[in-house]
């Protein structure tokens, strides 16, 4: 059971305190309720750009990293389609340094043409290196566009088009910051050898006078139900043909999400999974194959992907995957398979909870989802999943009209 206290400042900032006196280090985590799904379709990549800009200095602290390093701390951040997370770990005696740093960039991030130009170039290089020049790098750009017609999950966190970042203006960036990076749209978690009252005093001191901002009213276009199989064939300079099959699945807080999580484990997580045993070890059709999902807040994608063994056709590979799905739909899953998936989930949750950093992040994420206390009840939801629950979800998901298929062909060598 993860113990925590919770309070809210007058400006809307939600604060969670998780005391843990087994470590000398404290964690300060600020999670903003903004991700790539909240961007203008003609101005994508901004949430990820801000992950970089937030380290470019604030009005009162021109160098973010230097004072943190002097305090013995380290920091990082990440962006997803659903949220942006910034975190600091440092000796608990220097915790106030983290409050000072995080509050100043929330209040007064330094916007300059120079800073924007530097970070714009960094992000553009990242785009080129990982998504244009890297083998298979554009897979999810293409698959998201195929699978989503309306919902903003149709682009990646890096952005839909390189020119959106290349053409980003200082006014564009300031407007995005004002809309999303404010107390009303954030959760602050402090974990480690701390007392709630001390954290309350520091939170009031450093964050209390920051203007609230407007609570972001998320009204995203919803994805209509898919009505037919969608297909895409891509040819690229890659070493092996690859198959990607995606189906729309329940959102993070919808009933059935945990059953789908179990389903992906049973089908394609690890060497003992069904797909690996049948398609890699026995039939030798794939060099590797896996089944997974992204844990998306809104309705996301269940994916089966694999690289083919040379000489195997994509049509034969797809047919073999479909045969495994049909077998599951006909015969269901076994009690042993389900129990194994539950054991793996329990171990994973327990392992994540070992780190004070992970506990802080999880508390912030569950609070964004609706209630930090869900962290303490999450495994109970997995434990309650039945064989029937898994089959019901499989039948809902694995319909031909819900399927998106991409053949990613290796270009034949020039003779």
C-alpha cells in the first residue's frame, strides 16, 4: 500500500506527498496534463519541443542544470501523446532547490529567439535521425495515419511534419505555454524523506503566487468506429520485410483495458508467448514477433508486429498471424496462461514500486487519470480478470473491420 497525502493550492495546483524515509534522496515530479494529442493539427510536435525548451532557462535562472548539479541533483523529462513529465532527484536536504527551479520555469520560462532556434534545431535533427534516416523509422508515422482519421493520435509526439517545428514562431510557442503550463493543469508530487507540512510550506512559498491559468478543457475529435480493413504497402531500404497489424482497443479507464493488457501478454510478450512459440520457434516464419499496446489514455491500438525470415512472403506471414488469432477466438485462453500473465503484471507493478522515482511518477499519472489512489487498487483490477473477459475483448477487437495492416517491404537490390 503506497501511503500519500494530498492537498491543493488556491491556484489549482494539485500536490501529492509520499513520505519514504528509507532513502536519503527526494524526488520532485511535475506532470503537465498536455501531450501531443492536444496540439493543433497544423502545429504538431509542440509538447515535445517544450520538453526541450523547458531546460533552456527561466527569467531568474538562466542555466537550469548548473544550480541543480551543485545541489547534487539530476533531472530529465519525457513527452507522450497524453502527458508531459519533468522530474528531479536530489539529496532531500536540498529539496528546496528543486522547488525553486520548477516554480521559476512554470512562472517565467525565458522565451527568446535564440533559445527557440537552438531547441528547434535539436528537435529537427532528432526528427531526421530517428524518423527519416533510421530503418523502419517512419513506421508509426504511417501506421498512425492509416489507423486514425480524426483523433490526434494520428501523429507521433515528435510531430506530424518536420516543417511544423521548422516554422514554429515565438508567438506560437508562447501561446502553447500559456494554455498548458500552469498550476491548474499540473500535478506536483514530492516523494522521499519528507514531511507533508514541510512540503506544504514550500509549495505555498514557491508555487502559491503563480497565476492559476485556465484549466484546460480537452475537447478532442473522437475517432469514429472503423468499418473496413485498411491496408498500406510501403517499400523502403530496410534489411527485412516487416508486418504490422493494428486494431483499435479500449481507453485506459474503460472496462476491459486490463483484460486487453493480459491478452497482449498471452499472445506476444516474451519467448514463451503464443506468437513467438508458433511463428518464430516452430514455423520459423518470423525472426521476431511481438504483441503490445501503448497504454493510451484515449482509445489506442493493439499491435502485432514482426520481422520476417528471408523468403517468407508478407501474405503468408499475415495469414499465419490470423490463424493464431482465429485459434484463440475459437478455443479461448487457458487458466495457466492467464495466471502467468497476472503473475508477470504483479511482478512488474511490484518492481516499479521499488523505486521512489517510479512511485512519484505513478502517483502523478494516476492523479491525472482521476485519482492517485488508483495506484493502490490497480492490481486488484488485473486479478479480477477472467478467461471470459479476455475472450470478450478478443472478440471485440479482432474483427476484420477493425484491422489496419501495413506491409513494410524491403526494396529489392538493384541488379
